[in-house]
């Protein structure tokens, strides 16, 4: 896997630091570790990351709100991290979840899934191109 410029969105500074350290150990560059929606959106605009690792539970605002805010201007593959059960989580068709606690290989797999999943708008375009026109 190529080195990715990664944005971490995590409200717990210790966990954010550990995630950053883990990602750097995997060969990625962590461009920012942000703790709230506004800062995450600003960092995404500034750094234009290749990937986001986002904690779902973000105190007053959810990590999902941060993802929605960021992907409004540009799709960024993302992995949503949660300490809760993944089943029943509000998410879109592009969501890749990983449940805490996780191992490094689990994180690597989640990143690969996130990178392999085209955004919904791209999947729609692919389906349209493959559709046969019948008159």
C-alpha cells in the first residue's frame, strides 16, 4: 500500500496520538489530528488528505457529522472507528467501520476496504456506463 496523507479525527488526545503513531508505523503521513468537526473540516480543506480515520463518538458532535461536512466538497475515503456495536450505526453506503479495540492488521484491512470502495456517485456513474440502452 502506498503512503497516504491521513487525517485523524478523534476527541481523545491519547487515542488520537496512538492512532497517528500506528498510521506512521504503517508508512503513512498523518497531516493532522483534530478533535472536533470544525477543525477537522478546516484541516481537510487545507491538507486534502487521501484518507480519514474518524472516531464516531465525538462528544457534542459525531464523527459522522465531520465526514458529512468534509465529503460535501470532496470525497475522501474514510474508516469510522467506534467503541460501540457497529450494527445499527447510522452510515452511508461508503462507510467502513472498525470496532475498538482493534489490532493493526484489522486497521490495515479497513483502510484497504475504504480505498477500494468508490464513492456512491462514482458507482452510479459506473452503473450508468454499463447500462444497455434499449429503444
